[in-house]
C-alpha cells in the first residue's frame, strides 16, 4: 500500500484515493500469495496463508507441499479468495477517483 500511495502522491492525487488504493493493493498482494502458495512453500519454505485459516479447515502447513491440493486446502484458499473479493469491491471506484487520465487508465 505504501508504494501505491507514493505513486498517487507523485502524481498529485488526493489522499481521498488512499482507501481504494489500499484495498486494491492488499487484494493484489493476497491474490499473488494465494496463487503461488504451494510453489512458495516448496521452493522458498514460506507460508503466506494464515495459520488460523489453515487450522479452521484442519489443514496442516505441510499440505502446501503436496503436488495436488486436497479438498480441504482448496476450500481454505477459496474462502480466503472470497474474503479478498470484498477488497476488490472496495477498490472498484478507485480508477474514477484519479484525476490523471493515464494513471487512472493504468489502475483500471
């Protein structure tokens, strides 16, 4: 979120855009982590899925290392993706809040 805010500041945009910026930046980061969660665990020994989210579904961290996700792990990732959709909804007005046409098109 700080990078998005910095870009907005550099372009002279209003700080009123920060809430939508923060929602979009957070959603994109979460989506990136969710799509790579198995690879990141296997290759980097990193776990980006919250342990409480795994625990709710009875999923052990080690399940991220399997070649194929179990139904429980898929359900966990799906639930996190659904929660992330709320952030994307909050970010919907973002591009229309930006005065700089090129930046607004890039964000859209």
